[in-house]
């Protein structure tokens, strides 16, 4: 006599309270979209070496930039990317963080109450709990870089989205690389 077992994973349905979203949150969620984003998406769908090379060139130039509107002044900050399962900034990403600091510093001079929100993100590998912790560590290392550059620690807020906020949903290395990031958002 045989006994069968049927099991499945619970779905990850997330419910949002639309009333809790402020106008600042709505403004901060606007991301620049361009024709290059379309090129990146088509490159992700085509796994050839040429397409992946094109995707990696486009990734830092448009796909992973976040646009913040601070009282009509548009500030574009580039996302900082991380290696698989890592949260330290390599030399290239430290340069990106420094470039972002320069733009932030210019904006802070005009807006005394400006806050910087750092959003840690991960690829889909690992448990939800692990990825939330890793996203927070990534945000913390980016925060430490901003503080080292001269930003007041009180201006910085951190959040981790773990794997729940991907910019790319394809199942390939180039896409996962795009999702391992910290996004900067300026909050007036």
C-alpha cells in the first residue's frame, strides 16, 4: 500500500493599502524610461553573448537610474550594484556612489530638509529572510559611503526590499545582476 503526499508552496501575494501611499511616495516611484530600456529588455530576452554585452552596457546608463523630483528640480542618481551574495562596494561602484554624492550635495545646499532614501535590493536567490537582511546590508554599506563623503547620517533612511522589487524578471545572469542593487531616492 502506497501513500502519496501532495505539497506546494504558499503564494507570495502582497496587499497594499493605497491610502497609505503619500504624494511624496508617488513622486519618488517615478522612474525615467527611455528607448534604451526597451533595448535592455530585448537583450534580456535574447541570451546570446552579444545581447548580454549590450545589456550590461545599457544597464548602468539608463535602466538602473532613479529620477527624483525635488520641488521641480530633477535629480538623476545611478543605482549601485553588487556581486552575487555580497554587500561591499567594489572600486567601480564606490565611484558611482561618489558621483551620486556630488549630485546629492548640490541639492542639499538648496533644500535643508532633504532626506536620502537608500533601497536595498537582491536577486531571487536565497530565502526571503536572507534577502531582506542582505538588502539591508547593501543599503548600510552605501550609507557608510555617503557618510564618509560628508552626508549627515540623520538625512539618510534605509529600507530593504529583498527580492520583492526587481527591475528585471527574466531568469538569467544578466537580469539577476541588475537586481542586486541599491537605489537612491531624494525625499523633499
